[in-house]
């Protein structure tokens, strides 16, 4: 069965790049364009992993991550923050909100896929 990854980012180009690469790697990809939509989809679809931006409309990624951590049905889902915010304080805030990994943009899709596979306990193919 395909592993399901939810990509939450308000930048359409980033979502498209991630979706295309992750589908090429054999993952099923769900998408959301703001934190509130991301939380809703995560609750309903129970993805294996979430990739989330911080700066988004309606609900930012830090708030969304905290909400997901507070809900028993989504608390176990690993969250990777993928954001342009590269300050040490931003990174600390990401981990405090519940991220298991913090990536800054621009990013390497190859490295991101490697980390996703590591987090999900899969070996590289």
C-alpha cells in the first residue's frame, strides 16, 4: 500500500514540485493550501507524514502543528516544517510546535525524500 503524504503550503509552485517528486517516488500525495485546510485533511485522511510551511493564510503552520499534536487521532503523524524562515528562533518554534524535522527553502528534493524515507522507516530504493 502506498504511503500517504500531506503537503501543506500556500505556494502553488512548491506544492506542485513536491507532489510531482513524491508521486514519482511512489507516494500518494494530498495537498492543502493553508493550515486550517491542512488540519482538516489530516484529521480525515490520516496521512503517514505531513510536510508543512509556516507562513500561510487562515492558519499558520505552527498553530496547525500544535493543533495536530493536541488531537489524539493526529498526534502520532510526523510533521516536517518546510519554510523560508531560517532563523534559529523559527527553527526552535517549529520543533516546539511538534515538528520532527525543520527544512529551510530553497531545499533539495532528494535530501527531503531521503529524510521522509528515514522518518517512515523505509530504506532507499
